[in-house]
């Protein structure tokens, strides 16, 4: 059953199509964050947004498209916050990548809710959503590869494994921030220590 802590206080106000689209994505994101993906149901989303079910169906023909929309919206927002990191093949130092990742993740979660982040971290059964998650994760791994190879001397596969490990660790730490246990600075500090500890094993 969905928790009682849901965004159900929205009033029936007239919004532009774009604003309504974003509202429904945010409501679905909040439901995912508090109650899990399985509780993203059209009637529940409609009630939480303060609209009728036909309004939701106008933008999202089914729950699959709504869940996919939350993940894609999160990915697009994240990418706009890190263009110099995600969209370049130039060498970038590890500290800059880590800082950009933390800032973009925290800013995107604050702007879009943590639902997209939860989908990215979960191992879902939906093939299309899983494919989007893998592609997004690949985007997050890519900036780390060149500096990791240069610093450690490992090959491409090992650099990819190390980058994936850093992202997994960052995900666990960020979850603590989402739950209010850590500050942003603590997230950055802990991730930096994880990276330093791993790199020391390769550079000593």
C-alpha cells in the first residue's frame, strides 16, 4: 500500500500544458521516492496531483510511459548541469569530475525529486526502462575513463569497472543525503576519500 506521506494536497489549478506535464512528472517522482515504482498508478498520480485520470492519460497513455518519463526527465536535467563533463572527450581531473557529479546529482534531485535517481539505482524488470538506465549510467561512467587510465595504468575494461564502482559508492552516499543523514559537503568528502583510497592502491 502507498504510504500516507504522499503529495496529495495539490489543488485543481489550471496550468499550461508544459507546467502540467512537469507537475505530473514531479508527483510520480515523489511517489517513487516515498512508496516505490510499483505504486506509480494513474489513479494515485491523478489524486496526488489534484486532477482527473483523463488529464494524466492526456500526457501519459500508461504507467510505463510515466515511469519512463520520470527517468528521462531526470537524465535530461542532469545533463544540462554537466555539459563540460558529460559531453567532452578532453582530459578532466578526477576531483573535477567527482565535484561536478555530486553538484549535478544534488541539484537535479532537488529540482526533479529523487524518483529518477531511484529508478537509475534499481534493477527493474522493464527492458526499455532498464536500457535507458544503462545508457544513462554509461554517460556517467565515460568522463572517468581517461583520467583513470592515465593515473592507474589500467586498461579500458578495468577503468570502466573502477568508474562504475565510484558511481555505486557515490549512489550509496547520495542516498544518505536524500534521507537527510549527510550534508552535501559530507557527500563530497566521503566520495573523495573513496576515490583517493582506491587510487592509492594503484599508484603507490
